[in-house]
């Protein structure tokens, strides 16, 4: 009697988890904006045999946003998954891989991300701040104020804004705007920038130095701004493409 | 209807009795949730 077909691959089988890890690393390596994503669940796995030691795998993955910006050198394993009450963001990805002689490689991937619903967050945490649009006027004003505040106090390089990563607004009991944004060092010190800001350009790729800032601005009842910016140091091969210049 | 009833009876008898304490294996997918589901 012909040999029985192998049982279908389970989503928690070691082979599926190995493929998912390759897929998630590929997705993060090929993402140029926003945050790194971590695997939350393998939703589905399908195997298409192609011949001896050659199969195609289709994975449906459920990912969760971490607190690490995509330019951060922090290994994914050390990146904290954003908690439910921080207004989590989920990524749904379909990935096609090939397993040829035991070597996994990604052939194609397609993802889309979406924030958890406001109702869900407020059901668990009524006063939690919710994600705000990145072009909200209060968000833009807070980012500008925070970066100017940092640049006015630092003795290091003058920093320029790369992108706003996320923003949340809390309305009560106090009105608070929290923002996170990616920055890059320029070829000027903050002092030089005061004299001739036009001359301050981002460092060339072989010297680039990216960083990340978080800021919280209490608007009412009294104004209070806290800013924290950290530069990662030069990371060979890590580049940043302005939004819209991306290849999908 | 006779055929159906007969088929149902046969199917009933064909059912393999499950050993006491039999726990069906978990469905292969979706897999475990590592953090939380939103």
C-alpha cells in the first residue's frame, strides 16, 4: 500500500516556527519606517511539495509592534512588544517561502498593519491615551517644540527629524501629548546651527548616526515638556529612505 | 429514506469506540498566541 501522506504541518511545529522566524526577520529587514514587529501567532501554514527536498510554504502570520524603531540596533529578541494599554498595533502578513535542501528563503511577503480599536483599549483602560494621527496639529507642534528644545540644550550634533513614529493624546484628567520620532545627526554642532542652519546637512551614509526621541508635553492645566533623545551611533549599512522613496 | 436510514445505522455501527480518556489532538492551526490577541 502506498505510504500514507505525512500529516499536515501544524502551526506550532518546529518547521513552522523556523519558517516564521525567517519570515519575521525578512519583514523587519525590508521595512524602512515605523517599528520592528514580533511574531504573536502563526495563523495558518500550507505546504506545496515541489519535488525531493523542495517545498513551498505559505504562512499567515499575526505580528505585534514592538517599542524598537526600525533603525534601532537592538536585536528583535530584546525589543518589548507594545502593551495592550499603550494602544497596540497588529501586523497581518502573508509570506511565501521556499525550503530547498533544508534552507529557508523568502520568495514574497505582503503585510498590512492596523491599530487596535479605541473601544478595545478603553474597555480595559478608560483613561488610556489613544493613538493620534501623525499629522495632527498638536502632534506636529509637540515634535517641533521637543526637537528645538533638545537642540537648544545639547552640546552634541544638531539633530534633524527623520519621521514621527507614533503619537498619543490623553484628554483627561490632564491634556497630554506623547510623541516618538526618529532623528539623525547633522554635520553641525548645535552652536553652529544657530549661526547657519542651512549648512547643517545629514551626515553621509558612511558616517550616518540615527537616533530616537520620546517627548511628553502636558498642555493643561500647566505647560510642561520632557524630552529624551538617544543616538544609536554609526551602523554600517543601515540607511534611511525618506517616506515615498521606498521600493515596496 | 430506507437507504438513508440503513446508511445511518451502518455509520453508527462503524464508529470506532473511543478509548476512555481519549483526548483529540489540538487542531494544527492556528498556533499558540505568544503575547495577546487584539
